[in-house]
C-alpha cells in the first residue's frame, strides 16, 4: 500500500456541460441539453485516451453536474465497438458545498481527498471552478476561465492535504465536444 508521498497526483477540473436555460425549475435542478450529454461523454473519452481515470470524483450535487459526471463515466468506459479502458470504479462524492462554491471552498474539498488518491476529478460550476484553476496556477490559467465541458489538468506538487495556491501547475486543457 502506498502512502501517497511519492505518487504523482493529477487534478482534473471540469466545468459542467451545457445546461438548459429553463425558468420552470430551480437553478440547481437545470438538466443538461442534448449537446451537454454528448460533450460530457466526449470528456470521458478524452480522459480515458489520456489515461486520466479518476480514483476520486468530487461532484457538485446540482443536477447538471451529476448528469455531467454520469456522461463522463459512460464516455470513459466506451461502448462496443469502441471498447475504451474501464479501470476500477472511482469513489464518487456528491458535494452540496461545491454548488456556488468559491475557489477556497473547492480547495477545502480537495484537501480532504485521501492521501493515496492519484487522480481526482472535480466537477463544478463557474465562476468557482475557473477561479480555482487560476488560484492553483496563476501563470498558465486562462484569464477567460473555463467554458462548458472544459477540462483543466493540474499536477499538484504537494499532497492533497496541503494543496495551496500556486502548487498545482496547469499542464493540459481540453474543451470536450461530442
């Protein structure tokens, strides 16, 4: 068993996919559009192709983020004839605190991740998720923030418990479109 000290860590920040603009439901209950579902699956396929299958998923409890995660999970596993890599099932935590969270609140959720987790996927909302990316790597973060279904890949240089501003360089970014 590893203690997480010498293990490379990967943090993937994902802004939820495109959601409906409905006035018939509360903001937290807005569902994804058809494009949003397709983009979420494309995000999962991209993660699988780049061998970034998460050990832990922290997901806002809002409907659109839960649906985004479910689409990502489907995209990661692939389906015949694609047959993408499956890997083991991640620990998934639906976090009410991630809805409308400030970057410091999202950082607190990340600090509670088990030390032995190698790859963590955080599915959340703007502006918090974009501001978190900028907080972790002020030099490389996109000043315009993350668009829907944008993935920002950070490589923390510390363990999860001591993750702090400027300690997770941004190494890759991808906008998933299905």
